[in-house]
């Protein structure tokens, strides 16, 4: 195996962290054992090394209290464990019908948590526990947003099971919500109990910012996990954006990384421009919501660049999967191009620098 070299990765937002992340970690490991969210001791060790408490503390630094911060940390571990067991390389991914049934049970457990309808499904039971705690510490509106975002998470994981070789555009759409892609940014404003109205939340500019924050993190995790995935399963079912670029274009792995980084940088540039435009006339709730997206992006990226799950081939220690990838707070260079992928190109409709030319290009295609 050749160790990949990653370029520096830029995020012009400040570092923040919730205090006492060690306590969050202790609580999450105990919660993991309670619901037995691992297949064997080796899997447990790998999950214990992820550092979900620190990740939650980085993504949700302004959580209003320790109880809500703990929910964020516990859900983070749930998502990693679920991903290991059911998605991509997970053993359950080899049994689509069984996996889909299990996911239906998990979703139902948070839609109707009054009784434990699926006591033999430990992932459903753990997710139900999180729903009940959200009911206790947040509002009905916040909880319903979590339930709806989780439904999207399961939908795309089902899509990945039945479409192992998607187009680039389809893959981007799948990646947007896979791995909890849209749940984690939704938790941002829930963690701070921001009471943003549904009308404000449906503002298309906020929808674009939310999707961009989600996409940047899932793509950034793709960059840093690419070396590990190549070592483990180079010809397997690939939804990693770098792998898809490499396989579709037949360029080298290094060239595919450069192209993927460029796409990410252009999204990052758009995020910052649109963010500043919205903040110029934002209400207090909208401002707080955007701050939660900022924290999610920067915090998640901080964790990705330092975590053994991605740095080492086995996810714990030993052989490294990549070198480089240093995080800086500089603004991305050359970030004013449109990413021409049909499933996300609508974001640039709200970029004053490109909206007219983009509409003209779409009209020509139609």
C-alpha cells in the first residue's frame, strides 16, 4: 500500500469546544455498553477510540446544558456504530432485505416511542432512548426535526444498498444524507435550543447553507478515509467521492484527490459568501442558526483531521493511511467556480456572482 499525501485543508472559522468533553466521552462509552452497540470486542475497541465526546464537543460547543451535550455525544457514537454494522463495509450491508427491515424498525422507534416495539433491535432501542431524552430536554418542534432528518438518513442508506455504482450526481445526493449527513447539522440548533421558525428554516438560502455544511463534512471525511478504504476494499462498493472521480475518469488517486479538494473549496467559498450575505440582514434566530452550522463544519473538520479512525488503516493505530492534510484557518484559494453537479448546482442560484450565468446555463441544457 502507498500512503496518500493530502494537501492542506482550509476553513476560515474559529476553533470552539464545549467544556468537559472527557465527561461526555465517559457517559457515551457507558451508554454504548448499555445498548451493546458493537459486534465484538474488537469493534468495541475501535468505537472507544473514535472520541465521540470530543467530536460532539467540537460540533456543538454552545450546547445549553450537559444533558443535551450528552445526547449529542451518544447519537454520534450511534451513527458511527450503525455505519460500521449496516453501511458500506458493514456485515449487514451484505443482507439488504434484513438491513432495510431493521432500519424501518429503527425509524419507527423514534416516530412512536411510547412503547419499545422492537426490543430485540438494539439500534432501535438506543435510538428510542435518544428520542425520549430529546423529548425531555428540547421542544416538540426540535424533536420532530430530528425524526424527519433521521428518516432521510435511513432513506439514503437504503438507496446505497440497492445502487452500489451510482453516477457522480446520484452519489453526491446519497452522500448528502448518508452517515447522518443532514442529522448532525440539524442537531446544531437543537443543541442550543434556537427557536427558529419553520418559515425561516425553509428560506432557500438557509437550506443551501445547511446542505453545504453537511456536504463539506461528508466529503472531507471521504478525503481522509480514502487511503484506508483503498487498503481495505479497493474494488468494492465505493460511494467515496474521491473514488468515484478516480473510477469514472481513470485518473490517478492523487489527481482524483486534487480534483475533489478543488470541488470542496469552491463549495466552501460559496458557503462563506452566502453566509455573509444572509447575516447582513439576519434576525437573532437566523444568526444563531448559522452560527450552529459554522460550529458543525469547523468542529467536524477539526476532529476528522486528528482522528485515528481515518489516519490508521485499522482505525486505531499502526500503519498510516495518509500524510499531510493539515487544517488551517485561511480562506480556500480559487473558490469562485461553480461545481457542475446537477444534484447540488442549485446552491449557486443564491450566489450573486454566478446566479445569472448559472440560470442561463441551465436554460441551455433544458
